[in-house]
């Protein structure tokens, strides 16, 4: 349990969430947990400083992340509506896939509701850092404890970009061939888990770990510190309106989105080839607003 969280309000359309909240309350040292179901989404988001979404349908083998927009957008729209009604100043962190489209989708919806703050909407891409770190350490046969590789771009097979030239500690180096092999490997890991779980879900434990890492840092920001955390957010620096990378975040949201710094030729190639995919995904998310809102 994360000791920095004082109060945790869980929401699910299904009543089973009440039992899940009760079970979490049995753990010592954690937050006070309440469950909210059905029509009680407004009560669940009321007075929360951070609203986190990790709902609904994980993809099935054969699906791409972008196939999940229709399955997952409606509930995200409802969360945005509840924010507009109950808690317009909260931070919104989105782990629901497809992140590349869901963040622009939520941003457009919040804009329509008159409460969009681009500095307070985050897509959680931390899992790509965890995977890169683990498998790079394995390839180099070093401890993964202190190893860190920044990962930028987006969260999909075509847009995850590990920056091996910024790996720390600096004495660890991967050669160009290893960089390409690891990049292609890490890009496929989400799909591989979905395949191996045979339609029963996705990387549940990995995302729990990654969300905790991200939220732990974000809570420090909410509590007044200036921190660095990787997220997919509004970003004007790469030729797409959204882009992931280490951002500086403070109590009022993102202070400085990830900016370009010198890339090697391979990283430049990856960035240039990811931008058209991110633009496509951003358009898919924004276009879905036009599909959904007239029906509401
Ligand atoms: N960002 C990441 O790194 C990352 C990693 C893994 C999974 N995901 C995404 O997280 C989401 C969930 O995946 P999972 O594998 O945990 O799935 P899961 O099936 O294990 O969990 C989904 C949960 O959503 C709940 N739910 C369903 N309908 C709901 C509704 N209308 N309102 C509220 N809750 C609802 C279900 O009760 C269930 O508890 C998917 O979109 C998946 O792609 C993201
Ligand atoms: O791949 C998925 O569908 C889930 C998640 O995005 C992951 O990377 O594991």
C-alpha cells in the first residue's frame, strides 16, 4: 500500500467494487478505502486531488490497442463529465488504452465541458520504462536496480522509443544492434502478454506497479514539490500535439513538458517515424468525440 495516499475512492459500474474496497481496508498502513458503484461516479471523484482511470476492456489476442477506443471511451467521457460537475481542478491520469488516443479524447471532452487544463491531463506510460529497464539489464548482464533508460514517444508498437544514449549509469552502453533489438522487443511486450493470457486480460501486475511508481511521484507534485515524471501529455515540441517523455511537474500541473534534446541518428529515425502514428492516434481520439457526443 502506498503510504502517501490518505484516501482512496474506487469506482466500478459493478457492485463488486464494494467488496474490493473492503478487502483493501484490511491491510494495515494504507489509505482509507471506499467503494462506489453504478450511479455514484460523481461521489467517487468529488474532493479527490488525483483521478485515475484504468477501466474497462483490455484487448484480446489479435486486437491492436487502437481497436479499443469504442470499448473504453464512453466511461472516460463519464469520468470527464463527473469531473466537470464535481471536481474541475483535479489532476486526471489515464492508464486506460489506447493511451495515445484516450488522452486527446479526454482533453477534447474536457475542453467541450469548459474545464480543460492541458497541464493536468496525463497518460501513464511508465510500464515501458519498467520493461526497458528489466530487459536492458538482462542483455547487459548488470543489476536492474539503478539502471534507468528514458522512454519517450507514445504507448504503442510504433511509438515506444527508449533513449539508450541517455541510459544511466553512463558506464553502461548498448551498441546500435542491441539498441534496435531491445527497442523492437520492448515494443511487442504488451501484445505478447495479451496473447499469452489468451483473452483473459493484459499486464495487470505490471500496470499496477507502473501506476504506483507514477502516482507516487505525482503525489509529491500535488503536495508542493517540483518533480520529474514520464507521461504522455500535451506537447508542442515534436510535430504532434501530444508526446511522452520526462516532464517537470509541480502542484499546479506540468511546468515543462519533455523538450527535444540531442538524439543520435537511430533515435532521430524512431522519433520521426513515430510522429505520423501519434498524429493518427490523436486524430482517432479526437474524432471519437464527434461520434460519441451527439449520442449523449
Ligand atoms: N497503461 C498501461 O501501461 C496499461 C497496462 C495494462 C493494461 N492497461 C489498460 O488497462 C485497462 C484494463 O486492463 P486490465 O487488464 O486491468 O483489465 P481487467 O479486465 O483485469 O480489469 C478491468 C476492470 O475494469 C472494470 N470495469 C469494466 N467496466 C467498467 C465500467 N463501465 N466502469 C468502471 N469499471 C469498469 C472491471 O470490473 C475490471 O475490474 C485496459 O484498457 C488495458 O488496455 C494499460
Ligand atoms: O498491451 C496492452 O494491451 C496493455 C498495455 O498497454 C501493455 O503494454 O501491457
